[in-house]
């Protein structure tokens, strides 16, 4: 079995850090989300996850009850473009299955989650407890991004679209492919 020692730092804010050192079997991890659209914050987590795990699966979770701006295949394409230089990252989508069950199907021992703030941590701890009841053998690892990415979310990006010059304001937070897709989607919706 492949073992590494890692330090997990859960940064709730800049003043408090909780550190835990554990011996973990790091082999395969799953980072799942809606990624509608994928942002530089998502990419930061993916890059760190690619360094932590021998193989990282990035999965677009499809929720048919949620109105998405992009189709699952469009989001997979965006993520594949963003991760094309990361040799140990694969991208897929899934629906109608619990994320922790999808992790089991892929043979992942870990689920990777990004944290932006204390509210995220509170929500994630609830999910961890539920996931442990379903699949106790799968652990969850949290990563907290740098200060300049803590406010970046797909919802925040979409809320910036519209006013004159929005492209320049959104550009630092998304890849060129995502920016072009947002421009095209915004222009198409504006024309209809």
C-alpha cells in the first residue's frame, strides 16, 4: 500500500488555522461539483489535488432539478481543457447516484473538497457525516484556497455578467475557453 504523510490545513479565516497530521493512504481522489462554470478557484483545488493523489478524478455532478447555464458535456469539456497539462487528472460526469457512491465506483479512497469560508466548512461537515454513514471507508480531505480566490464561485462569476466591460472583470477568474463560452451564452441569451 502506498503511504504518504500530509498536513491538512483547514483555514476558516486568516486568523485561525486548524492543522491535522495523519498518515493517509493516498492513491485515488474524487473532486466533484457542479462546475457551472469551472473557475480558477476550482482549478486551484484540482492542481493541489493532482499533487496529493496518484490519480484525481474530477466529476461534474448533474442535478436535473437545478437549472444550469452549461450542459454536463460542456462543463466536462471546459474542465478537460483546464486540466489538459495534468497527466493524472481525468474528467467525467455522473447523475442519479450519491457522490460518495460514485467515489466507490471509481475506486477512490478520498473525496476532495474546497473551502472558502466558515459556512462552507459547516456545510461540508454535515455532508461528511452523511457520507460516513453511507461509505465509512471513504475519507474527505479539505483544501482552503489563497485569499485572492476565497470569494470566487460559479454563482459570483455569473452574477458579474451583463454590465458593460464585464468580460474584463470576469477574465481573471475563468479560463479563456470558459470566458468565450460565457460571452457566447450571454450574447445568445441577449439576442433571444
